[in-house]
């Protein structure tokens, strides 16, 4: 994911959202230039977009693990 220099190269800033699909769809419906589709890595998902000046930005989301999941 982070080693994927082609997809994330040049990302200047990232934003967190609890609902990656809602953020993606809302931005797309409002004319934001989405760069690629949502990349889902299981407990982490992200997509890139360009701001009004053409800068590459990222929106990401991750699933919080409950304390029960963290115990062995």
C-alpha cells in the first residue's frame, strides 16, 4: 500500500473518513476529480483525488479493532 509509489506518489495530504464509500460517492457526485477507484486492503481503504489546484490528496479509512480483538 504505502510502497505503491505509482498510486500514492505525490500525495500531499490525507483525510480520514469513517465511511470511505460515502466519501467517495459524495465527492464524485459533486464533481471532484477522483484519481482511480477505492483501494481496499481489508481493515484499511483509500482513494486519491485532486483538489482545485490539481494537487493530489488522499482519503482513507480504517477499521478500529475492539479491545477483545487485540487480546490473544
